[in-house]
């Protein structure tokens, strides 16, 4: 749940890492690590992007 909240606040609400940390009551380092983990999980779930050949 925290990873989802971090992604929504960072990218949907366009807040800085420090703003997200303040809202969530954690450190900037925690926001960074949660963001990294969430994006890595999304990449695993979605898979590699498909490229179209011309």
C-alpha cells in the first residue's frame, strides 16, 4: 500500500520526494526506496515493451 501511495503522490500529484516524505511521515530515503521498488514491480508485471519494426 505504501508503494502505491508513493507513486500516486510522486507522479500523479507531481510532488517532490520531500513533500511525499512529509505527508507520509517518513524519510526521503524511504520515499526513494519505495519508489524504486514500486517501479521495479510494475516493470516485472508489465514486462518488456514491445517494439515495432518498420
